[in-house]
């Protein structure tokens, strides 16, 4: 059983959560699908699992495998003249599940949220003692950015420092 101390209404943990990253060489290789399958396995083992953020990219199989896992609704954030849906970090921290599934580690958040990048949101979740399962494509690693640009002719704008992946407790290659 995890012991938590509550400060200012948010969960703070005596232990840092564990980060497991599903990494792939390209979009569509099954990272999100595998993350959801593992989420179901953890739920069946009796753990409190919640989807913090899911991007199905219109894939029916991915949406289908998410069924049965509770999901934190996205929050609506006004940005200039439009409303954007983003992960609801404060709600995840209040909900305080044992395990949170958060897709797309390298995502850039819209202005008006707590952090500029999703990996920073994930750091806050881990600091609250919540384990996180997340996904990443290799082209989003900063150290590979120039190589990816050279090979593809396209510069990837959403990147994460390699140190974020290095701090993961487990990395699973999905090919």
C-alpha cells in the first residue's frame, strides 16, 4: 500500500512513480495498443488504472482496446480564438490512480496549461507517486533530430531531451 501526504489538495508521494515507455520507429507500429493492453493487464491484477490521455488517431482497434479502462476527460483550454482539448493534469493528480496511461510523451501543450511539454506533465504525475505508461517515436529524441532531418528532409518540431528516456524505469521497443 502506498502512503500519500496531501498538500494543497494534490497528492504528494513518499515515492516517485515508475515510468515505462513504449518506443517505436514510426507512427502506427502499435505503441499505444500495447500500452492499453498492459493497462488492462494491470487492471485485471487489481491495480487502479486510468487513461490520462489517449490518441487513437482514428484507429478503430486502438479505440476498441481502450474500452473498459476508465478515462480522465480532457479539459478545454482557450488558446487565442479557439478551444483546444488537452490532458487534465490537475484532475489526474486529484484522482491519484496507481497507474496512469499517458500517450505521446513528446507532445507540446497549448499555452495556458501547467507545463509547455507533456513530458513535464508526466514528471509531475511521477512526482505524485503515480506510475506512468507512455509512448514515444524515436524521431522525437533530440539527439536524433538532425539525423532524422537529414534522412527524411523533415525537421521534427516536438522533441524531448534524451535524459527523459534515460530516466525511464523500463523501455519497451515496439517494432
